[in-house]
């Protein structure tokens, strides 16, 4: 086989050799994508919903996070999220029924959020419908030492007080902000943050990430109307930064995820850079259907060669606001030593 390859290498003109290599890459591409797709279908919760502890915890986390967000909205609507609360309690009951680890920090936090929902409504004098209240009392009664998941109260001065302190303090002080004041964030300040974000590493220094600043209010509204995670606060965003990554800089099929990796690393650096420049920010997903993605591309003038990574909603931070706790997994839960 290698003899034939060597002979072919010697006798074929280089253009034909390149055409053969390209053809081979084209043939390999569906195989790589098939493997990706098959693994995702098999192990994600797309088809096999909550059939193991990892997926159930993830669903519980997603659901409690929606309630945490609701509790910290600029204008919290008493009685919000009844359906989500019912779902969360059902998921937590299922978790207990399957006898998974009842000391898991995300499970305990979920129960803490359920309790916080009850307390906040009680303090506001809002009567929660009796069937839901019964379920809350029943669930919290089953779990020992429920810690109420009180959301963080902050203000502009407090929120930015660690921006020039050592990295551990700085990093711990950044949070997603879903409440913005009317004050204008200058494009120049965002440009400074984008400049700082360029310090992010990238594969072979090819620097695929691109950042589109959206400042036109009508355009912001149109883009956000296509995005599914900004209800209750998106209308307050002063500007958006759409982070994309140019696929033209990559070559091999093995690099097919690189645009999202380099783009994601850039996006994280941009979040820190915005925090450093005292700009409040919230990452928004780009989980668009093909038609919605086409609309976003057309609205923002994003070429097809770039992939959409995330949208960052940003604005000046108000005098008083609340931040979801967004409880993290413990280091022992994520670290493996081999
Ligand atoms: C890829 C990605 C997509 C996200 N999408 C949304 C979104 O659509 N809406 C939202 O309110 N928050 C969104 N977030 C923010 C997360 O909820 C937030 O980062 C997480 O809860 C941790 O909180 P923290 O940023 O305050 O540390 C997103 C974050 C990431 C990384």
C-alpha cells in the first residue's frame, strides 16, 4: 500500500495530488460529523432525558436557574414561574425517589431555591396557590437543613470594588448582570475591552474571533427577539456584542470545533475585560434554529464563514440590583487525578 502511495506521489502532478487529498478530506468529513452526532445523541439529554444522575442534575440546575433568574429580575413579578416550580419539585422528588446522593450541592441548592421562592413571596405578602405551597412544604420537609438560597444584593460601587484586586478576588466578583441603568456605555469603552480580550490564546495564534458591537436600539430589539434567554431584562441592554469566529482560518477536519473553542475563550476574556472596564454584562446563548440564525446574520451583517459563538448583552450597572447565586459544583466534583 505504502509502495503504491510512494509511486503515486512521485508520478502524479502536484495539482492532482492536492485534489486527491481534498477528496479524501471531503470523504472523511461526514464520518467525523457522524461520530460527533452519534455521541451527542447517545450521551446528551437530547433523546435520553434524565435517565441518569448527570442528566437529572443538569435538568434540575437549568430549572432552578430559571427561577433564580426570575427572583432577581429588575421587576420581579410575584407568582412568576409556577410551571417551572412544579417541574423543579417533580424533578427533585424523582431525584430522591431514585436515591441519588441527597447531599449533592446542586440538588441541595435547588431545594434552597424552592424555599427562597416561598420566603420571597411570603415577605411580599403574595399567596402562593395552595397545591404548589403543599408541594414546596412536602419537598423541603424531606431534606435536612435546607439553606435558603438567598440571591446576592449588590450595587454599582459594591459590584466593581474588586476590579483592580488580585485575580482570585477579581474573578470571584464577576457575575452575569441582568439589570442595566439608562446610562450610555460608550463604544470606546467596549473597544478597550475587546482590545484586552485579544489576550485570549487561540489555536496556532490564528485569532478567529470577531466582535460585532450592536448599538442601534431597533436592531438590538430585533436580535433579542430571536434569542430565547433574555426575557425580563433584554430590553434594558444598552448594547450587544455578538462574538463570532471565522472558520476560514482552520484547515483540517480535526479542527472542526476550533472556531467555538477559540471563540469561547475569547468570549470569557471579553467578559473579564468588560468587568475590568466596569461594564455590566450577561452572556446570551446562540442556540438558534437555522432560520433564526440566518435572520441574525442578515441583521448584523455576519458572513457565512463565521460561526455564532455568543451574544453579550451589556450596559451600565444600576445603583441597586440582585444577582442569582449560580452555585458552582465543588472542585472535587469536577477534578480528576489519574
Ligand atoms: C454559552 C452561554 C450561554 C448563556 N446563555 C444565557 C442566556 O441565554 N440567558 C441568560 O440569562 N444567561 C445566559 N448565560 C449566563 C449563565 O446563566 C451564567 O453564566 C451562569 O449561570 C453562571 O453565572 P455567572 O455568569 O453569574 O457566573 C449563558 C452563559 C453561557 C456561558
